[in-house]
C-alpha cells in the first residue's frame, strides 16, 4: 500500500500576549492509503491543532507535510455547524457550491448518500427537525460530498448521547469503509478508538509528542459495535489507559 | 380531528384573546367619553386640552382644505426615504467593518460617541450645512437610524458562530463566499428586526427635522399649531402621527413575516 500523507517533525507554537505555547513538538507520522487512524491524548495536548494544520486552517511553525496534489482533505468538526436556513440537501451541497463544483453528477452522488444513510425522508427538511445523530450524519455527508481522500474528524460524536454515539459511529465507520476513505479521528474515548481504528497514536501531555503507536489487531474485525466484544479489546484498553498521562 | 380536550383548550384560548381585544377597545372608548365629558363640562380647559369632537372637526376641515393628505404624504415619504437609505447605509458600513477588522476597531469609539449623542442637538448645524429643507430632515433621520443600524447589524455579523466560519474555511471558502453564504444569510433575522427599530427611528428623525425646518408634514402641522396656539391642531396632528406610526410599523411587521419563512 502506498502512502497518502507524510508528516515530518511537525511543530506548532502559539503566540498570545501572555505567553508562547508549544502545542505540538516534533510530530512525525505516515498514513497509508485506506488506513483508519485514531489519535488519543490528554485534554489540551494539541490534537485539534494537528488536524487544523493538516486541513490548512492553521499554519505550522516547523516541519513538513507531504500530501499528493491529487488528494483532497475533508474535515468533520466536533459540532455539526449545520446552517439552519438551508435544507438538509442544501447543507450537504455547501462544499460543492463553494468549490464551484456543483455538477449534476456530484449532486446525484450526494442524493445517493442521503438515500443510503437513512436521510431519505429528510432531504428537504430543515436541520432543526433532525435528531443529534441525524445531524451528525448530515455533517458527514456534507464532508463526503466533495469526495475527499482523507477524512479528518475531531471528536465527531462527543456532542451525542451514548446510544446515538454507538449507532452513529457504526454508520460512519461503514460509510468510510464503503467509500474507501482514509481517516484520522481524534477522540477522548479509548473504547471508541479501539473499536474503529487500525492504528492508535497516543500523544503525551503538551507539547504533544508521540508516546506510542499501537496497531490494533482484533480477531474477526467487523463493525465498531461488534469489535467491542473482541477478546483483545480489554487488553488494548488497559494498554492505552496506562500510556495516557492522567492528570488526576 | 382534535380531541375534545384540545378543542376546549383552543376555545378557551380564543375566548381569552377576544376578551383582551374587547377590553382594549373598551378602554379607548371610555377614555374618549371621559375626555369629551370633562371638556364639555369645562372641568378641563377645552382650549388647552381640546376634545374628541374638536379633533374630529379639525380633521374634517383639514380634509376639506385638502392639506391633510399632503402633510401625511410628505411625512410618510420622508420617513420611507430615510428608512431605505438608513438601512442600506447601515448594512453597507457594517459589512465594510466586518471585512476590515482594523477599520472596525478604529471607528468603534467614534460610533459609541455618535450613538450616545442626542442627534437633535445637531439640528441647528444641519440647517446651516445642509439647508432648511427636506434634505435636512432626511439627514437628521439618517443620523438617527444609520448609527443604530450599523451597531446592531455589525453585532449580528460578529455573533455568527465561529465554528460555522471554520467550517466554511475547511472548504477553502474565500472571504466573499463567507460573507455572502454565511454572514449575510445568517444575520438576516437580525437585519429584519433592525427594520422594526429603523422605521420608528426614521419617523422620530423626520418629525424632529420637521419641527426644526419644514413647511410641510405632520411635524410641521404640530409645530404650526403650537405657534398659533391652536391646540386642537396640535392634538389632531399628534393623533394622526400615532396612526401613521402604527400603520408603518404594521407594514414592517408584515414584511418580516413574509421574509422570515423559516427560523
Ligand atoms: N489559537 C490559539 N492561540 C493560542 N493558543 C492556542 C490556540 N489554539 C490552541 N491553543 C493552545 O494549544 C494547546 C493545544 O490545543 P488543542 O486545541 O490542539 O488541544 P486538544 O488536544 O485538541 O484539546 P481537547 O482535547 O481539549 O480538544 C492548548 O493548550 C491550547 O490552549
Ligand atoms: Mg480539540
């Protein structure tokens, strides 16, 4: 498998009036095509910062990010940020509209995604009529609409209650696998990371450096909910729990 | 379709509403009757306090001389112009401020000063600078409505959820795309609620202006009445002004309902 993304010695300094904060220090990582990687680490260690830099929303202080020109990045934020004056479909077409790429073909692709992932009856509804889980799915389809090769997700389910969270993460996982995307997901939830990712990057306290990278190998790997029952699950959970710096 | 309980609930609500309306009309009628009686029996000085019948007679005579509609039309026209100009100007300036945060920071204290200044104090200067005519009246109204619009609309712009701006940026949106696809539509309800404030502000400005300079309009009618000590005319003018204000406000409310389909 070829590499989709190479990150070399990435560092990020934030400057404020009071202080200078080194948020990320010497972060290096290569992502293979089709990989699903989770990043876990203590609160405030710089996880969002890494994603923001990868998505081009923030500048890096040092280091190199090598991404093939052809490969597009999609970013799914923690909040769904749906526009309440646009219908579900219009919300999903936002990225295409901005990139002036709103072709019939692309629109059909979005409609297809909406139909496939349980939003068929809500295409022309406004977001305020949707449940939290549905909103998050709309947000994912909005990201997928521009056909990114790499999906960045920053705690995509943390606004959801536990039940919804489980079922939506199952859906999202299947969408990502079916559409053959690569993904980097930041999460606070160790169980979620183990159940979804092929690889887990554990970050240290700020400035975040890589503490450990763990390959997740589960017997009979299938959907996230089923993966939680795998016999290695507990082992990985303990392993990661011990590695993360806990403040309390 | 509805259950009996729900029907009863609806009926009750309807009845309550009707009762409120009825009481409101009743109060108005009682007020008019008492006013008339007090004036008829000279308990209050009818020359100073006028009376409903005298007001009615004044309206009839204004109607007969044909002046009434001219005065109303002039005031409405001036208000309309000021409202449109003030709103547009306010939105444009707020947009420029959003676009250029440096400029916004620079003019912020000046806006605060202008906003807290009682604009009527500028009247005498305006007459000299702009001339004693309709221009002064409109400039006066603009001063009042534009500044408040700038402040309200700009606040709406800056209240847009930063997450939504971040989202736009994840799609590599340009600044003008962020403005037209997010900021402006996202602030639409603020802007429309500004209309309500502005129509009142414009009318206040126009009447203030008419007090100062004009030869026509409802403000002039009131001013003229007070100068010749015709209190019937003053009170009639004020009542007409009330009615005009209510109608214009109602129109804006109607517009608001039409424009905000989904919120
Ligand atoms: N724009 C900024 N200016 C200054 N400092 C910042 C900025 N953004 C983040 N930081 C600081 O950088 C550090 C890392 O922030 P970041 O948001 O990446 O953490 P995180 O790992 O995503 O945290 P969380 O788990 O709470 O989401 C924090 O200490 C934060 O205070
Ligand atoms: Mg974060």
